[in-house]
C-alpha cells in the first residue's frame, strides 16, 4: 500500500509522534534525552519550526510544533532522526533501524484543539503511571509552560500568550487547564488523527486545508473523489 502523502501548511500547528521500532526503547539514559533535545533545538532553528510542547518517553516522543515554511517539520524530523540514530547506534554498539518507520503527524486546528494537544502531550507520563503530577516529570514542556522553567527550546504559541497579560497569569491559567481530564473521545480523536495522518479540527478547518493543499486530510466518504490527483 502506498504511503499517505504528508500534508504541511506553513503556520498551521502539527502534532508529531516518533516511536521506537517494535516499541523498543529509544532512550537508555537521561544523557540520550539531553542529546535529543539539543538536536531538536538545532534543527528546529535550521528549518524554522516553533516548538510549543513536547514529551520524551522511553520509547516514543510527542511534539506540538508550528512550521513557518511548508514541510519545515518534515525536514526537521528527518534530520533529527538521522542524527540521533547515528548517535544511538554508535553509543550502544548497535546497527540497523531505531524508528518505527517514518514519524506520524496530524495538522491541528489551533482554535479548537491546540490547547487540548498541550494537555494530551504533557499528561503522557501521568497516563503511563510514571508520575501523579505532570510537574514531576523532567522530560516534558510542562515545567516550562506551567511552572516557569527557562527553556531556549520552547516557543509559546499565540494562543498560549492569550492566556494572561503576564507570565504569571499565563502560567496560572495554563495550570487550570489541567484540572479537567481529557475525555475518551478526545483521546481517540487525537490518536486516530496522528496515526492516520488526518487533520484534527472542525469541518471548516479541514475544508480549508484540503482546498489549500489539494489533499484529503479527513476520512472522507465512500465514493468521494481524491483531491490530490
């Protein structure tokens, strides 16, 4: 089966998932995570991608980012993936692939889903039972977005900046978002969109993306013509 064409629109946020092959570990030590973050920052700057939130788990990574040029995220992830595999294989005297194929991604409707994605990503360690509070986990952006930890990697999205008039107000409003759990349907929608390369958003958002790109980013309907021909 042919791979679904990747869709990218400058200025539209993307949810990215990168997994280890067969769910194997991609981080064996905290120094591996440090290296990944360093190269993520390097390639985000090189390919003009703003990183809003992230979480590094033992066998996968989630990112919420916005490319400022078309396919900026794709170029960033390809370069990062190659660099990190070379490092990991050399450090642990291994060969072969590390990733589960190419990374997965979905376009995100800013107004409707962006802040939900922030919560989804930074609550990963809580859902995994690793911590009881997202602030306890070092390798996510929660400590930056909610607690004020300084990071040169994080680029606040305009919607985040609208949470308050000052940094203190924004962080307080952000923490309040986490008082409400993500419902099961929202979790399913987020996962399906990323795994299938669909857009996560309203009908109007999806229609606009399909018009701009000429590609389907929704499940579509039986008999619906393809837009990318």
